[in-house]
C-alpha cells in the first residue's frame, strides 16, 4: 500500500506521521521546533525516515506563505524566525532522495477535513483556522486554491474587517485576524479591563453581562467575516478549526444567531473534526493525491 510521511511544522512543535491512502496514521513522532529550523527539520525527518524506509514521498505543512509550486517559503513571520526564503523542497529532496511537496498548514487542514473529516464528500468548502492567528484554506471543485505570485492565495486572515482598525502582523490595519482569532479574543479581554483566559470568558458569558457582550462582539465579527466569504465563494460548507474551535460549545449558538442576521444564503457551518492531526494528515494528502 502507498504510504507517505506527513510533517506539520508549528511554532512550538513538529509532528511527523506515516500515513496511508485511507488517512490511517501508522506511526507518529512529535519533536520540539528548534532553530535554525531547516537543519533541525532535515535531521528529524532523516531519523524518522530511517525507521520507515518504504514510504513513497514526504509532504510538509508549515505556517507561513508558501510557494507550493517552487516548494519554497515565501514569508514566515516571528513564529518561525529564519524560515523565510528556505528552499524546503529542493533541500529535503536532496537530503532524503524522496519526492517532497510543501504547503501552507491551514491549506493542509482544509484538505484533511474535505478528504476525511467534517466536509467529507463535498467539493466546495472553505476552512478557517482560529488559532493564535486566523488561517484559511479553500477547496474548490476538490482542488486546493493555493500559491499565487506571492504565496498569498487563501490568506483569509488578512481580509480587512475594520478599515483603519487594529495593527496586524502583516503591517496593515484592521485585518480579520486582529478580531477573529485566539490572540484577538485575548486583546478584547484586556481592552475590557478583565483578566481572564478566553475559556473563562466563554464560561462566564452565561451569567455575566460584560463577558456576554464580548462574546457577542466576537461572534458578530466572525459572522460578518463568514458572510463575506460566502459572498465570494457560495461554498457548500464552512468549517471552523484551530484552538478556539475547541471551545465552540460555548459560543457556537451565539454565532448561529449572528449568522442568521447577515448570511446571504443558507450555509452549513461546522466545527472541524480533526484538531491536532489535521495539519499532519493534510500534509500527507498533498503527496498522496498528486
Ligand atoms: Zn494582516
């Protein structure tokens, strides 16, 4: 059976798995992310590969803007210092002798959800990742919309939600990532003069008016953002993944209320099925499907 290695590179850890065409994880390993990143990655992949020689290819999913055609990191911010410009595919193919493909991690997560998860069987799906930042992946007629001349296609977190709003890591003002993400929720809490973890905020909203107002604002912004995505894509489903989606039980009803006000057409909105495994599974899929 065709098996591949999927690698998910995040700011704190690298996950590697041997994955078959059915999406089964046959073996896996997690190591800390260390810098300089490329030599560390190469060493870890070679160690893992030595135990799993019979795999056919290696898929890499990573934070940052990726030129997937060239297999190169166009831009990665402070989370992965020194990663910008790395020719990952060329270097790793030379080191391993295996075919290597590279893709943005949010795109990988979208692939995993469409192939094996919440959107299984659908062909037009938008997946947003509410983690530290706000990532996006778009599947259109079963294909990933990715790349672009600057590696920036489907960087959905950088759609402007509030003109002249909060400063974003990309240097501009008012990107959605500054209103709809884990970091954004923390900022809202701080600006309201509260000292709570996001999860506490969501829990407190049932009984506390100030907390409820913050959750309503978050849900309203997320709903407006989703309605804009619907106006562009009229997708069959929108999937919400990432760390913030793990507490969706506490804010999903409010989101549905806000969506009713702003959606153009009915839309199925679901929480992602895969949490930690999505990036690794999706990274495997970029080499399993091609
Ligand atoms: Zn931005």
